[in-house]
């Protein structure tokens, strides 16, 4: 191989949080290869609604869904639940 297998240049976005934001989803490119952004958001919010506001297990669900779609890249996810206080 002459090419780097791992990129040292991450894709980074700075987005201001607003009061209505409920979570942050961080994922490797493999996650997003198998899962459109909005579908990931919908999955996390549905889990949060079922679990009384908790996002526990949401990252695992995202990873398993992406892998089930035959993604061959590494798949990593972190989900952070947000609670805004007044």
C-alpha cells in the first residue's frame, strides 16, 4: 500500500447549541456510510422517548444498524444526551 489507511484529517463542524437540542451524535465515517444523518437522529430520539430521556444504548443501536447494512469500514459512535437548564 502506498496510501495511508487512516486519515489524520478529521471532518469537524462547529455548530452552536440551542435550547431545543437533545443530543450530540459523534461517529466515524463507517457509521455515516451505513446510516443517513436524519435516520440516526430519529433512532436516537425514539430511544430517548422510550427510555424517559436516556440515550443509554443508543450508540450501540446505531453501530449495529450500520454494520447490519454490510458496512466494511470500522464503525464507531458516541451519543451524548443534552439537558438544558434554565
